């Protein structure tokens, strides 16, 4: 029998059903890997007992001849942005340290109801704000990948879903949840050589997910292969009356619909994504991706998304504005930390609590957001950004008159060393240059591994689809996956 | 437009985040860098463009005006830093 922790979600599901192994054996194998990987700091809380509990339920159901659930026997990791009943949920912040929800987020509940078991709560950038997992109150997540040639520098697993990406690529879990506001599923997937999909805005309920920027936040799966993403997304998606922006639509059978035959599909290549000075290896990877999609039968056309250069500055007005509003709830009264200096009144308590509870990047974004929403500046910044956002969305609409999907790089570089970009917030923001536009337009977008760069680090390709057309995105992802033959994995050092 | 120390302190106060003078001073160039960079949006011609209000066209639903939740006081208070007699407790607001 092959190593259980090398199996994909589909292989675990099918192997368990076929009697090749028990669910408990699978859970124990992953629990052991989690326990042995403290050096990666991928988990904030480990819940081996939850994984075993779900596994035992699956084994019992199977022994009794009961109908098995879609994810029976499959353990997963849960990003610590999803509220989990009875299990600490922190958003990687000091503010929520010790917060133990009395309810379960819709997305996590759907996964548990489908038979999945929880290996633990995965580390992330604080309140999902960051691209390198260096803003977590619980310490950096270390990527399992290292540069070749004996360079042992600790590398970023990407962010904000950096615990998820590190854990999957290190075989601590076969799949995990992520959330994506401006690239937080796709960029970490690219940095660690795995896949992940941000579905259309509204597909997955935001209820019970710690809010960052509500018009952008969207949950999605992360896993090593495209099929696993399709399997998980089918369970995670679906209408939820508790989220006012949840789409009341049937969930397609994405796994059954998988096909890497792209004949009749047109792939748009947006010329604005190839600026002067684009990293030559990224550019070459993109060209290989284009060739793979052609090989799968697709026709390639050049398209233009003229407002692309304005996407990042638009995002860095809208996301902080929404964050400043969403994070106003952390007041030291209802949940989370309270800092009450001697003799302090209510207002002093708010200010002291928030000064102690938020990290520097979170404060920076709250303050930017407060400023752009303040009297006298609202129209110049926020309204202008919402207008430019409409133009960015229109760019995509016009492009999709000429093509069915878009292919771009996922990130402008491979993973970088921890600390390398931390001094300059703007340099860090530029990581999301290729992922933010699809977020602003609410479109489904996926990262899939394309290969390794000269340093031996993974590079990703991004597929962006029409609203609600996750199937074409997944299918193009599968076509790339089949041709890229990406089998590289980090050499174990942890 | 660039912001000065006074403005940073005002934003911090509006944000209900206490900052020391040294912290506020360090934030002046940081926030100016970011704001200077986002100001390039001013050059985009947005004549006749409506600000986006919904990412995906989606009509907000109405539901029957009926009680759907409640009787969960203990659960609501379970994570409060200070809860007394079934209430959230805060420092004295009025002398």
C-alpha cells in the first residue's frame, strides 16, 4: 500500500469505499504528519481527536452498510478564519485569541455534514491581511519548499492562506479550505505548487467566516489536484439564507463535468498582464501554458483589459474601507480581548483594546480605510474607486465577448524569503497584481502549478472564467495539470 | 494631498486605536506612500460611470418577518470579556 498521506482526496474517498484502508488509518497517518511538522507552524490549533471522530463515524457507517457521504473518510485542514463551534477561532489575531465560537460557519458545517474530519485550524495572515503569512500573531508559517543549491533561507508560503498551502504541499492534509479577498487562495497555491479555486462571488456562504472585505471575500478549496478542488467546492458551495449575497442557484456537479478537452473554447491572453520587466521565467511559464491549452484544443486570442493597472490601487481603497467598517466590531465588549487601563472610560477601553489586539498591518489598513471613508475624502477616494471598479468589471465583460476564459500568471514571482518584502508595504501589495482584478469583478479564478523556476521553486498559472462558469475554469486547469506533469514536491527537512 | 502628524492622530482617533507619538510619526510616511500611490486613480476618466454596488447582479431577498432565532443568551455572552447578570459589562460611561 502506498503512503496514505500521498493520496489525493479522490483517492482517499475511493480507496476507503473500496476497502483498501480504513478511515481511521488515514486520519492517524495525517495526524502523525501534522504532529511531526511543528517547524512549519502551519496549524494554530491541532484537532487530531476531531479527525479520528469523523473517521470512526465513517468506518462505523461502512461496517453497518450505511450509505457513505461524499467526503466520508477524508480529513482536511480548516483555515482559522472559519468559525468552528467549540474550537478556538482567531483569524491569527491576538484580538480573537481564546475566542471559542458557539456556532459553526456554513462552509465548515457543510464539509463536516459531508463526512470530512478536521485535522486542525490553519495559520494565516492576521485577519487575512497579507501575502506572505508574516502578519500572523501566532508566528510565520514556513514554506516546506527551499531554494536549490543548499540555500536554507525560510521562504514564504504565500498569504493569506499560507497555513493551508504549506500544510497541503507538505502532506499534512490532502486538502484545506482557503479564503480569497485579493488572491489569498491563488497566490499561496502558486508559491507551494498546489491548486486552488476562488469561485464566483456568492457561491460559498460568508456566514461564520471572519469578515475582511465583504464585497470581495470568498471561500474556496485548496488541494494538490484539480479534481480534488472540484470535489470540495461541490460541498462548500450552495445557497445560504444567512448570507445576503449568497447566490440562490443549484450547485453544478463539477467533478462529473470535468473534461480536459477544450475544443471549441477560446482562451484570451490579456496583453496588459505582460508588462515590461515581467520576470522572464514567469513569462516563459505563461507561454508554456498557452501552448498546453492549444494542445488541449483551445483557440488562443489576444484580448485587452485596459484598466488592469488601476486594479491594485482600487483594491487598496475598497478593501481597507470595508475592513475598517467590518473590524469596528472588535470593541472589547462582546468577544475577544479587552484592554482596560487603570481608570479608563469606555472610549479609552476601545482605543487600548484595539491598539493591543491588532497587528501593524491590520492597523494600517483600518486607518487607510477610515481615512478614505472620512468626511471630505469619501468621493475623491472611495466613490472614485467604486467607479474604476465598475470599469475593471466592464473590461472583463468585453473580453468575454471574444473568449471563454483567460490565462495569466498567478503571481509576478516565485516565493520569496521571509522578511525580504516586509519593510515596504507597497512592495508586498504588488504580489497580488495578477489576482486582484478577478476579485474586484467577482469572477471565478484558479491557480494551478505549471512547473519549477531555476531555483527549484513552483510557479503557478491562473485561469479566470466568466461569472458562474467554474466548470470551464476547472476544465482548463485539468488540461494544464495533465500537460504540466507537475510531480515536484518539497524535500522533507522539517 | 499628503497627510501630516495631526491627521494621522485624527485618523487613529476615528479608528479608536490609541497610538503613541512615535507610532504616529512612523505612520506618516507609510500612509503617505500608500495614499500617494492610490491617488493615480484620479487620472481615470469615469464620466458617466456608476459606482459599482454589487459584484454579481443579485437581488437582495426579503423574507417573512418572523422570529428565526433567540433564547441563546448564554451562547451570546459566552465569549464576553466581562458578562454580569446576563449583560455585557463595560466601564462606567456616565459619571
